[in-house]
């Protein structure tokens, strides 16, 4: 469902931000990026977690267990909300590594969150109260769109929404290559291709039209667009892209194992 949380709503805003990093190099990068607005803790995960009320877990899936089962971490996580963005790591798995009093929300954001054009899907178990759910939705609504889905969908979300920007960039680059082949300067071709994709996507989101409607509105009889579309169909582009999502989703389901 579309969220109703405003980015300007300060009622959810934490009073303090703590970033737990692995070493001094990461600490310096984080300090340079965020300045004094974030307290940086290097190599002291338990210390950072013990001072927090909400823990955003964004490690690599393969090392999540090591971090969560570190000496003293269980005590630090008692009665706290954990929001995990780990691909392929289920809530059931996370529950095995944290105290029973910990509350877990799983989220899958994507890279366009970096420019506030992200898509995040969150999954909340039945024991999550309305305030914690609202807070999680607010956090990710500051970065773009948010939906709530059952956890069974999150591997597919990872394959479509998480990997999707990479797939879209291949399409974008290919369209730009076509422009270059026909004589456009590279920078112009990239700008035109990027704006075409962005424009088409925003038309779908803003108007609610099916993509086929928008496609058909551009496709005049015996015109250039239908010629290009048939060439795309010759290349099996639909099944190729759909299979790309399928394969990415299948791999996502193995990341936590």
C-alpha cells in the first residue's frame, strides 16, 4: 500500500544516530560523509547497539550470524527493534540469533534510495506493534516509495526491485548505444535514453496506466516505433528480462544459507 508518511514529519526522527563500522578506514569515510550528525563506533558493535533503541542491520548476509552472536550482543539487543535489510536472510533465521524479546522487521530497499527515488518493501511479523511498523515505514518513506508485503515475497522483491536498477541500466545503455550508432554524441544519447526511461516509468506511476497503453499510444501505424518494437520482440527481450528477475530471485533465496 502507498504510505502516508511525510518526509517532513519529525515525530519519528531519532535524537541520535550511531554508525557501527568495522575499522578506522570505514570510520573516517563515515565521518567525512555525515560529519557530527552521526556518532561513529569502529570495531565495537556491542557498544553501539547497547546505546541504541532501534538497530538497522545492514551487514553482508554471510556475516550476520557472527555479528549477532558476538559476546555481549544478546544483552545489547534485549527488547529492541531490529530492522534488517539483509537479502535472503529470513526473519526465522534472525530470530535464532537474537533474544526472544527482540522485535524484527525485514526490509528490502534498492540503490535509488541514495537519491530519494528508492523502492522499499517491508515485512512485519504479527508481534510488531503499530508504532514500530509506522516508524519503519517512515524511515524508508524518506528515501522513496514503501510497500508492506508478506515475507514470502521478499526474495522476488530482491530480484525485481533490488536487482532491477541494474537490469534497467543495461536497457538504458543499449538504447544509448543505438543513438550513438546513428550519430548522436555519447552524452546526448545517454541523456535522451535516461530521460525516456524515467519519463515512461513516471507516467506509469503517476497515471496508473498499464505500460501497454502507453506503448500503444506512441505506436502509430506503419511508423518507426512499431518497427523498433518488432525488432525487440525478435530478440526475445520480454522473456529475457522476465527470466533475469526469476534467476535473481532464485539466487537471492540462497544468500542467507
